[in-house]
């Protein structure tokens, strides 16, 4: 064999040996690329389809009724969104966050950063935004991937909500941030067991910043523990303002789990027991939390009816839920004289005199109250609006309305019985000098209401005397009897 032929033979052998290696290398690169594109792990790995943050293509679609300009029906649209948002609609909550942030030029007149942050926080805490809906195991290197883009578009929505919320909270004072937190607590407290369970997760260090699973992709991004691509440095820093909105606290987490159990929800009991066993120190809080739960009241009597420059108030769409609420409302017509509603309406400036009957109110007066509450103008005074009138007057400082509201809570008229709230409003009225409220509080201290007002005979006597000196009849008679008894005892000496 010549020298040239030997070189050709050697070259052929080298080409044949290099071919499989090259093919294997190319296949490996393609496999890794495919794996990176297919994997959608919650720990930040993989390429997300929304990596470029293109909102137009990556956001979840909205019905035309929500995306229209609504320039001539803005108030109607907001009320519809609030109704859905109070009932836990994830996308309605996102839309409200966007509206009050004035993302669209047509919403500049309703811009309100606190209200916007409230609804973005509600959306992030809503498990409708992160619970897997439509996933399938593709096998091999594909792993678990969405069958459709629904999971992915929700992930993009939450990614964007975290960014906006962090930016809003970062520009607020501490008082404004507390206002956001209080509003979220109030809204969730109107959702019974489910809302209290969410509040428990918001304060539990074993969950993500907004109660999502700890390994949730957006939660890790918010903490600065995951993410890559163009915003990698930003994600490493995380969203400090957003993740600090609800401080982690085992006592508060236990408290809200306990309140969820008090609604009668069986699943809440299971979760509370799981909470107690999740850390060695947690089961020792039970007695302390039980006493604290009896005193707990929401941050507001009803959602603050403030209004931005547009004049469109923030309506409270937490509707009565369950038989207890319906029964309490039904008692408004038979057990609470309408004159108390009439006095509240006069205090609010809706009427000049005190109407004794609903028929004494004009259509315009009813619509004025409905407008103040942010309710649709139906010109018909509902049971709930009667309750709201008294609540609104009480919140705005009417000692008479505060006393009536306290009695309503004590007796379960208009609102389910709640001794903690009753005591709170008796106390508010007593601070303004109401002798009836002082007498009622003396009864609380004389008898003792577990967890609300411990038995304190000295405090009871002091309040009775104060009530009598203010001219309240029952106290005066009781005081005279006590003085007579003291006098007789002195004579026997």
C-alpha cells in the first residue's frame, strides 16, 4: 500500500470515528435545548414563554365587557368588578388593581394607589391565580407542562402583579401600607373560612409571601431566589416592599386558623391541627390564641366608603352569607324600630327630620344613601341598606347610632350576634358620654363575658354610678337601692 493510500485509509477511519461523536454532541445540545424549553419548573429553571414580558401576547384574555373604554359607564363597570372581586374572582381583582392604578388613560379620574395595591394583593393571595389547572406529564425530558397556556398566562399575570404592587408599596408611607393591609384583612374576613385560611397562610412562614406554595415560581422570584434572563439581577434582589406587607408571625397564623374553625368549617379544623404539628413550638399557643380570638374584630365596620376625585365611592360588596346573616337581616323589619334608621339618616344629612316609616322617605333621599354607600340606585331601601345607614352613622361619630349598633350585635338583629363587636360599640358610645352605653358596659363587667370583658365588680359599680349621674333611669334606681342598703348597714352598726 502506497503512502497516499495509507493516509486516505487513516483519514477515513478518523472520519468514521468522529461522525458518531459529532452526532451525539449535536443530539445532546438539542436535547438540552428542548429540555430547557419544555421544563416549567417552579424553581425558576427553564425558558418561560413570557420571558420578554410582552403583556399583549402573554396576559390572559379578558372579555370585551372588561376591556372596553366604559367612559360613559365607568361607575357601573367598577361596581360589577367589585362584586366579582369580593367573591374571589382572580381576574376581576387584577382588573381593579389596573383600573385604580390608572394604567389606561380613561381611568385617570379614579386613580388611587392604596386601592390599587389592595386589589393586586388580593389577586396574589387568591389561589385561583396559582393552583395548577390543566397540566399533563409529557414523559421523558418534557416533565410536567401545561396542556394549554392557561397556567402560563396566570403566571405572567402574577409576575406583573408582584412588580406593580412592589412599586406602589415602595412609594407609600408606613400609614398607607397599613391601610392596604387593613383593607385586605377586612375583605378576606368577609369570606368566612376560606378567607381566614388565606389570612393564616399570609402570616405563616412555611408559605410564600402571599400564601402560595413556598416553591411557587413567582414566590421565589419575589424573594429573590429564582429567575433568569434580562431581569436576572432584579429578581435576585426580589420585591422587598411586596414581601414585607404581611410580616410572618406564628401567633397571627394560629389566630386566623382558629377563626376559620369557628365558622364551623371541618377542613379548617384539619388545617389547624396540621399547623399545630408543623413546628414544635406552635401547639403551645392554643390557650392564648383562644382568648385573643374572642376579642378579634375586623379593621373596619364595613369597607371604607371613601371616593377619589371622580366621586365614585368604594362600594362594600361583601354580601350577607349563610343562614345566620339572612335570619339576622330578616329581624330588621320586626324587631328594630325604623326610627333608629331615621335618626341615622338625619345624622348623615340625608333628611332634615327623623322619618318614622320607610314610606316617609322620598326616592331622592333613598338614592342619596345608595350613592353614599356605592350601591346601585334602585330607589328601594333594602334591609342591608338599613343596616349600612346605622353603621355609616356610627363610623362617622353618632353616639346614638353606636349604641344602636352595639345592641344589634348583642341581640343578633340585622347582623349575626358578636359580643366583641357589641362591646366595642358600647365602649365607643360610652366614650362620648352615652349613659345607656355605660350602663350596658357595667353589665358586661358585672357578669363577665369570657374573652371580651372579664368580670370586674369595681369597674361595673363605677360605670353604674357614672351612668346614674348622667341621668339614666335603671342605673339611678339601682344606685338608690345600693345607697339604701349601705345606709341600713351603717344604722345596724
